[in-house]
């Protein structure tokens, strides 16, 4: 799955389970998250382990998982 499709597929989960703050964050930060995912897609091999630092609300982590990466999500 490519970066854009992976991020868009997380939207369903966010709308179903997220609160208003998380839903707002999804749309507000969409472009930034998409760019991060595209950089990972370009420079990291599928299946490799990726560390997502500052992961909450775990939107990027979920998208990375859908893209086929092994994700280690870290947040305080």
C-alpha cells in the first residue's frame, strides 16, 4: 500500500474511535504526515523496523503498519 492510501485508510478508524481532537489532528496534520510517510517509503525497505518517536495519537504508526513496516511507537 502506498503512503497516501495507507494514511487515508486510517481515517475510517479515526472517525470511528477517535475523539474530536484526534479527528481534527488527522485533517490538520495530513500533509505533514503524508510527507513523513513518503520519506519512509523512499528511504526504508518494506518490512524494516521503523521507530515512531512522539507517536501519539498513533496515526502515522498505523499508516506505517499498513504500508508493511514493523513499527515501534514511542510516546511519553
